[in-house]
């Protein structure tokens, strides 16, 4: 029970299980799993795939011969285990050249290099079968707004994504790009700070159909937003190309906690969204084990993410099958449209009916909605007594 299988489509980043427990105040506490080790460990646990930044796999200063060897050994591990690489991304934040942004840097040399580095990551990803390309602009932002024009930054960001779309088309790569938002950290303020902001930008691109979002639980919550709502909007718009599952306390540094370990109720509604609406993309865990852990702790962490998802999926089934809950929902949603002549789609007839409609404000305003009971029943499902 609750044992992950390939069909569950669980993936991890090389940077997640590879994380050695370094933070801005402390040194590494463990050996992170190397790419080849990560492939074997994750395959054994029942994951479907691994994702990576170019430099999680190939160091930025590797020679062509080194790159060739690293990719060959990685590919051998993938072939031996059947693990897939469904997504790749690019580090546009680690190297000092990106200290004031990549696509939004004021320096055209930096912007051009960022595009070239991304293109080379797309090539690498294609070699290994990736279909989704994530762009997280960790350094696209500012502390000193006097130094960078925020309007120019939008134009530059758009220009870069347009370039990458054209490149993918020219190579017949078929990539789907997924833009990941974050409100802050490592920049004081990151541009396009929420999934909603990303959706707004996408509509202005040359190829909006090629670009969607990769929302992350922790990032929306850092901004004090409801992640379930953000993911729902993206899904409804047909833009949920990928998702980063993890957990986070509101208003803190980017914690990247194990999925479901903090905000269990929101995690439940997220799983419900993804399952009820048949999300078909990867379920990617972008989290890392606590700094208190050794390598065995990392394995427990990896297992825990997947197990929690599967447990919540089971809870969703219970919720959907619960007669008391369904009766309440039927009452809430079951109101007939006894509005003669009116339709929510505009027409002159509908408008005429709308104008003449009798509305009993007092009665409707006084109706109880029974949400207290519904919420308690939901909590009892989550808490495991129903
Ligand atoms: C980095 C960041 C994540 C992004 C990764 C992709 S890297 O760990 O904190 O949220 O998804 O660039
Ligand atoms: Mn994060
Ligand atoms: Mn992170
Ligand atoms: Mn992420």
C-alpha cells in the first residue's frame, strides 16, 4: 500500500537529492547523491524520472571530453534502470555572471550568453528525451530599482523566451516551456513574482501555445497566496505544463520542505485538483531533505514525498465517495436554474429576463451554507477518522 510505481509519474531534480545540506550559514553536512547514484536510488524507490539543470549534470567548466563521459555514464544509468528525463532546466543563477540577472541583465553580453546557455541545455535535454523545459529566473529581479528599469526587464524577458521558442521550432524539438515564479530569494524582489504574473506575460509572447507554467507550492505560499487557487487557474487555462511539489511555512525563507509536511490541508486540495481534473504532467518534487539528515535521511525524505502524495490521493477518493460530504455538496451545488428566460451567456433575451428577475435578497442572504460541517468532515477525512 502506498508504494510508488512508474505509472504514478513521480520525478525529482538531481539538485534535490543531490543537495548536501549547505545553506547560507552552514557548510555541507552530507555527501549529496551524485547523478548516477540518484538515478539508481530513485529507480529503486519507484520514481518515474529525474530532472536536472545543465550544471547539475555537467559542470559549467567541463571540457567537451568530460561532458561526453558524464553524459554517457548518466545515460547508461538511465538505461539500466528505465528512469526517464521528462524535464530539463538551466542554471541562470549560480554563476557570478548572472549576479544582476540573465535574460533581464542590463548587459547585452550577459543576456546573449544566458540565451546561448539555455539553448545548449535544450540540446542536452533533447539528447536524453526531455519534453518540458523549465525556466526559473532566480536572478531576474532587483534590490536597487534605480539600476534596472522594470519595464525594460519585461521586454527583455519576453524577447528571450521568444528567441527560445523560435530555436525549439527551428530544431523540431517540440519543447513545452514552463515558467516558474517566485516572489523573492535570491533577489530582494524577483520579477514576475507569482504564477498569475507568469500567465499574464505568456499571453503576450509570440508563441503563447508553447509556453505554460511550473508553479511551486512553496513559492506561492512565500507570497501568502493560496497555491491550490494558483494551480487551479493555471490548469483551467490549459497552462499547467509541470508542477513543483514541496511545502513551506508562509512568510519565511524558501524552505523546500517535504511535500505535505506542513500545510496538509492545502496539499489535500492540491492533490484533489490534480486527480479530479486528470492532470497528466509529471509530479515533480522540488524539495530537499532537512540539514539534520544523512544520506539515509535523504532516502526517507524521497520516499516520504511520494508516500504522502499517494496517501492524499487515497483521501481524495474517500472524500469523493463519502455519502455525507456528497449530500452536502449536492445541496450546495444543486440549486436549479429557476430563472425563467435568463442564461449566463449574454443575449438580448437573457438581458431582458435579467432585468425583470425577482430576487429575494433577504431569503437568499439568510440561507446557511453548511460549510462548517463540510469543512469538519473534510478535516476528519484528512485526520484519518473517516
Ligand atoms: C532552485 C529553485 C527551484 C527551481 C529550480 C529550477 S532550481 O532550486 O529554488 O524552485 O524549481 O531552476
Ligand atoms: Mn523553492
Ligand atoms: Mn529551492
Ligand atoms: Mn521549483
